[in-house]
């Protein structure tokens, strides 16, 4: 095994309240995480000069996540994104959920997975986190067990998810990291984005999916080729206006490398591969007035872009056979890989 493939995984701090901090490190990347919501706290990645800098947003104090609505770096669920009307019907029964985002339910409710303290096990090249969500927690049926595996191999950070329930329920897990490949030196307007997707899921004024899909051709949502995020973000487009920027699910194609993010000045490039059918792109349109970020400085709008692989948002109300339904006896599985590279030119 090459030198840069050897990953060291260490506990760097344990607190009396059960919150534990970890570092995964090799020659390519240095990643800090915690068992509180499986938050990704920092990812130190090299620029073209070999300088390692932190390329994700995060809180000054991790406990601030309980008072903040940005979900920076967290695992979110049971169901990522919005459920319209904060209710759903399953097997002929209606379930009421927390109303925590306009009239809708967002990212698992008032106390979702982002605020849970996970059990953990240090494994080869990474960490295995696990938690149990009791029956009717946040309104969801069934006792659900979730396992989240973070693996660091070379320049790849891989996230593997598994979940199962003792009753039919809903499950849609994602990680909600915000990336800024300039390491915060600039906003994300000049980041180049490329997405292998022909359609987006349209949203309403509350950023909840409507069930309609829009062909991206000849629109500001066409990222088949690289475009700067800021190039068309203020165009006269109804979908951009409704979301105050990009906050949409791109229905991605292909089995790997569906998305790339590139910062020309640093040379850093992030490529995302996922087994999931959609990737939510959120350009941090409402980051201001949140909790303090790193070094005690509050973040501003467009300081980072969230890249959230997941099932179609509000699948339960839109799809004829909703992928979000996890049946008793079945296992939810998903994998997302973040590949960090450097463009030498």
C-alpha cells in the first residue's frame, strides 16, 4: 500500500456530555468530524502549491448547531429536504410531522439526526457511526437503526449509509456540507460547477418541490459544461427568484462522477459520485444572521455551496412508487464519494 493510502484515525477530544471529536488523516487530506450529528467539521485539502486549507464551512462551537438552521456538515434525516405540508400518508394512515420550515417539514424535524449523539467505532481507514431513532420520533413510524460510515482512502472521502426499520417508514439520508474551495478567501460566485443532469425538480415559494420538472437546456440550470455559479444566479428566471438563487434538486445521470466543483485560483477540484438519483444544490442564499462560523466570524450569503445527494425531495407526494419508503425487512443503502484533486494548470 502506498504511503498516501495509509489513513490514521484518532480521537482528539472527548467531552463529558458524550460529544467526541475525531481526526482522519493521510498524505492527501486531513478531516475532522464529530459524533454529534456526524458533522464534518473541517476538510483540509491541498491547493496547486501543496498548501492544505479548510474547504468546508462550520461552526465556531459545535453545540451552536442546535440553535442554527444551516445544518453545516451534518447528517440529516430521517428524511432530508422538505416534506410538503409536514404530513404524509403511508399504508392508509396519515402521519403529522413537525412544521419547521414555512408550512413544511425540513431535514427530519425539530431534533433530527443532525442533533443526535451517535455511537461510534473506529474502523480501518475511518469511523462507523450508529444511532437508533425510536418509533414515532419526530412523527415517523417504526424504530429505525442508522449506520453511517466515513472512510478516507487517498484523496477520497466516502460516506456509506445503511438503515432498516421494524415498520414501514420513510428514509432519505444526506450529508449537508457546504464547500468553498478557495478556503473562504472568496464567495462561491467564481466556483465552476458541472452537473450531468438534464432536468431539475421545480420548487414553489417555500422551496418545496412541486412535482413538475424543468428541462435545463437554455436555462441558468444547464451545467452540462462548466459555468461559474455566479454567472447566471441573478438571471430573470422564475425558479431562481422563488429560491433566491439555486436551491434545487438536479436529477443526475450516470453511475459516477455526476458533479464537479472547481476553483480556478487554488486549482482545487471536487468530484462527487453517488448512488442516489438527485443532488440538491444550495448556494447558501440565507446563511447570514446565523451562528458564528470558524474564527468567530458569522457567515454571509453565498459563502459556501451545499452539495446534497439524496432521493427526490418530497418523493412521498410526487413519485408513483416513492423511493423514500423503507419497508420493514428491507435495507436502505446509499454511497457518496467526494474526490479531491488539484488542477496543476
